């Protein structure tokens, strides 16, 4: 710090939306705060914090700024093995994250949702179910609003429903949600995790601080789910039961009696959500919402009116009998599988983007049996082509406009052009939403051209 003091300030690393919220949170409570970000373009964010009396630093990290802090709070996207962070840790500086920061301040019940796929849909469903039950809900986390915003804004809610990423869990030792939900675990983010098991353990850590008064909701199809649930202290609700297993009551769980999921599920025939994975999502949301105080009538009402979220198997339109679907949020192979299984076949699949050290081999059978053609974009196009060139007709596209056009030219009425990239979007776009919007816009242009020529 410029005033020469050491070990008196809290250093927030990362000036994105989460980092800025945490910095404002501590400043509001009279703490001495500094913030740093290696991205030198974040001048507006730095100016906003400086106006509050928070010292800011952009560009290469100053090791002394880290080592002299009383505590370091990292934003979710900040790697925990940064040299400056490791050096500070070696000198005894506490390293923590948003979830541990808010743990000591939020008194309301917290429902926390994690998993590789489906987090945003389930978080939104739970929120809707609880609101239908008459509760005031603050929806936050990876869905867009930082959890700490609840404390900064002085908002009041009956329940907090938070979408939680593995990155957030990695910097958490104390976070203890009242209801913790684990939807699924599939290979992802191997650009950040040295081994797949480290990512797996990160996801399971959402339950680590729960007690017998808390609730865990777990997809029974996750490998090891029954063994792990069997030693948990909290109430455990298993859902999506394998056909060769009986209900949770037949397991020896030390927690309170587990709920028989099949007896409490809403009527799924009334939902507009598509795909088997979304039926699992509804089941998880219903169990979680009921654990947080919703009744079955409220759960059913929310299911009946819930609409698919944008960029998640979103129907975009039909042109000359060819259907277009936008699943830009499918950023890993497992999400691609879940999208493809909704359709009976005849799919022209748009894939590609920035791979995350991803192994696409799990898609081999699906590509061979269900995909009429692959249209590849972005940095990973050649890599994906190398894995599937003997299994499907492959075409390359330099832009989304070209990809949509190639899909349309290749398909016949009754077939589908599906955007399910299996990759991150950052090689070509600012995020998956921008990629999905581009796809949707190109389909709209295609509709207009076809209408004009009709």
C-alpha cells in the first residue's frame, strides 16, 4: 500500500463483477481494501473502485502487494496457483474466496446448486418454485449476480438460491449451504485442473461443511453417489435412480429419512422443457425447493409455466421444414450428448470453438449413429475433425453465417441443424450468449431470405 502499512488491508484479486462486489462489500464495512487485476483494460472498473477510496492496481501483479495483505480474496476466474498468490500463502497470508466471505454474514437459508451441466436451469427452476410458494428469493452466483451482492445491496429475502461453480468452491473452506445440490459431473475445465479427479472432488466439496440439519440433493447416476451418500451426516435426497437400484430408503443413511423421489415429483407431461436431461433437472429442482419450504402445488405451478432458457436447447425456428436449435451453452462433450439425445436423428451438428484440453472421444458412438454431418468452427475445428473424420461427413466454416448456411444447404425437411459446440466460445465471441445470439440472428436472416424468395 502507498501509506507504507502492511498486513492491514484486504486484497481483492480480479476486478470483474464478483471482485468489484467483494471490494465494495468490505469497504462498506469500514475495511481497508485494495484491488488488483492483470487486465490493463479494466480502467473503468479501477476508476469506480478508486472513487470509493479503494487502492487499485492494473497490470503485472506486484508480489509485495500480495505478501503484505492481511487477507487475499480471489475472484472465481483467478487461478489459485498464481506465483504471487503462492508466495503470499507461503508467508501465512490467508487466501479465500467469495463463498467463505459471505458465510459469516448471510443469515438466510441458502440453496446452492453445482454440477457440470444444468446449473442455471435448475437454479432458475428452484427460484420459481419457491416464489410460487410465496417466498421472496434472491437468485445469484454464477447465474449472473454475485452472491455478495445480497449484502452490498441490503436486499431482504426469505431464501437465497445460488448457482455455484467449481472455481468458487476451490477457494472455499467454510461455505455451508442449507441445501446443497450436485447435478452431474463430467469432464470439463481440464485447462484448469491437472487431473479429472481434482475437478470431481471440487464438485463434491459443496457438501463438506454440512451438518445433520442440512440437506444434500444428489444425482444417483454420478459414480460413487451411493457410497458417498452413505457416510454423509446430512439428510440425503437421491434422484434419477438407476434401474437396478432401489429407493434411498433401502440404503443405510445416517441422516434423516431420505425422500422417495418418485412420490413427490410433479407431472412432467406439462413442461415445455425438452430432453431427458431436463426431466432430471426438474426432479432435482423439485426436491431442492421442497427441502427449502416449497409445497407440491407451488412446484407444479412453476414447472407448468417455466420456459426454456436462452441458449439451452432453444428452438430457433423452422425454414423449409428444417428445424434450428441453439444450445450454445453446451460447452463440453457431455452437454453435447444430452442435446443430441433429444432428437431422433438426422442432425447437422455445429461444433467447435476453444477447447479446454477436452477429450471428444466420448462422442464417437453418437457421431457415428446420430449425426448426419458435422460443421466445424473455431480453434478446435481441426482437432474435432481428426477424431471423427471416418465417422461423419465433415465441413468447415469460417463464421457462424457460413456454418448456418452449410447446415441449411445439407439438411432436408425433417432434419435438424443444432448448435451444440462442445467448446468454450472465447476464440470468436465474448461468451456463449454472444455465440448463441449470432446463430439465432443468422437463422432469422435465413428466414427473411426464404420469405422474400417465396
